[in-house]
C-alpha cells in the first residue's frame, strides 16, 4: 500500500500535529523544532471522542496508548480545525519491539483509508523510517537534548512546589514564565549555560511561599505514555494533589538513558559490537554527564529533591532483574520501583495500559519481589483501557492512599 510522503517543500505549507505525552516538555520541543522550519501544533484534546475514534480505527486488541494516539489524530482531522491537504502527523519511534516503534504502521493504514493525503512522519534516533522522518541535524539534536533537561527540571520542581503552595496557581505562573524565558534562550546559544539557568529556575521556584507540612509522596511509574500523558492517565497528577499528595514522577531523561544504554548492554550479553553500539555508548556517556550535572546543581542548591542518578537505577535493577530485559520499558520499571522504595517514596502507582505485556511482567509481576525486600512498599497497579472508568481508577487509588495514611 502506498502512503503519502512528506516532501521537503511541505515544511513551508504543512502543519505537523503532535500527540501530547509530556505537556511541559513537548510545548518546549515543538517551539524549538519550529526554529528549523517546521510548523507544529500540540494536540491537547482529552474528550471521550478521542477514545471513540481510536476504537473505530484500531483493532481492539491493540494497546491503549496506540489507540489513544491514533484516536487523537483522527479526532483532530475530523474536527474541521485542520486542512487535511496541508496537515502532517508526527510520532516518535524508540527502535524497540514495542508499540512505540510499531504503531506507526497502524496510523499509516488508518490515514490511507480516511485521509490518504496526510503524511505520517517519524521522529527516531535508530535509523527507522528513513524516507519519511524528521531530518535530524546535530544542532537540532543538541537543542532537543536540552529541551529534555530543562523540561525535566521544570517538571520535577513544579511537582515539588504545587502541592505545598500557599497561593494557588503561583507555581504554574512561575512555570509558564520559565517556558517563555527558555524559548528566548533557545533563539541563541544561551541555553548552553545550563548550570546558570538551572540555578535561576531553582531560585524562582524556591521563592514561592510554601507550606512546611509534609505530604504523602506518591511515585508514578509504568508504561511511558500512560505514566506521563494526562489524556491517558485521567490527569493522575492533578488527582493526587487534590487528595493532599505530592506526585513523584520519573524524568524523561531516565527513559532516554535507558534507550541509549540497552544496545551496549545487549552487545555485551550477546558478544557482538558494531558502530551502532559504539554510537549509543558515546551518547549514553554524554547524556549521563548532563544528568549528573543537573543533580549536582540541585544538591548544591538544597531546596529540592533531585532525580535519581541513572547509574543508581542500574545498580538497583541488578538486585532484581537482568538489564537484558529490555522489551518496552523493561528493567527500568522494576528499578524505578526499587529506588523509590529505597529512598522513602514507598507509595507507588503503577500505570498499566491494556495490551502492554512487558509492562505487566516487569511492573505488576515484579511488585511482590520489591515488597519482599521493602515490606512497607505500598504498590498498586491501576489499569487504563477504553472500558475502565475514571471513578473506579480513583477509588482504587483512594484505597491505596487510605492504607498509606494508616501506616504513616
């Protein structure tokens, strides 16, 4: 089946729609990509129509994240807000064996049936979809890396401020102000002065008047899309804050480092080495160095809890599971649970999307093992699928929180 191709001249004429997984990060990323000639728009619809369109256009055995992404694109194209003749779609591919690499084919099949003129672009670093992917230039990749770093810092400190703010909405005001400031920094080279910018961000969030009364910290782990996407997890972070909790969300850079580390790990396990493994190995060292820099700045500042060093995650994983378990989010989910439990965040929600078999094995399947080592770990798996109701999901979380408060 022939699919529409994204031609170079379309950069000037087409709007590229992007599904919203991480609101803070993606708002920054699409604006930075516009500096390279792409006009992008983030899809933020969370209506039931998204799920209904997904059910109409994707086989019902397909995983929930794929259903939502296809449904969000179809809802947008059918809404009349966009001209199909001047619209393209963009999704990411990780290069693994899971939905993040493979549902691009479902999306293209759907477009061929309903909007054959709409091309589907891939954003990947694994050499996939070479004929129909974003042209990744070194300057673009570097800016994308810093988008992830700044997005992670903003997300981390925002989640540590919002539950405690004395003036409602002040944390969001500081967040939005910094999103605008960062765009100006990315216009030139000032974004490279990361340590200076980190300290300014930390100072501004630290200045927000906050309550000193401790709150229940709740970790959110699981499949990457459902873990982060408000559409997929029914605004889980907002719900936890409304219940008097502090959500603890792993950074996006952890997943990027996981993807960079796995090729080298596999080359060691299966005794082979090639240019790809060497390239990913160098990429891992660069990214990990940047992560360590951010952690050091946060520790020196002293006001906020920094993310976990990825090497600590790898050490934690080795106590429970092989790093060769790399399908989907693989060993990283087990490691995230272990590290959270070890560092005092014993209440953990594991977001389980329908159809995600790796996630059920390395998350739900490993939770008992984590509990055996950390008896106080309070882990609950919440299923997210087209038939699950928000009320049932939130009631299960309330039961978990009631148990947590009982033993606090």
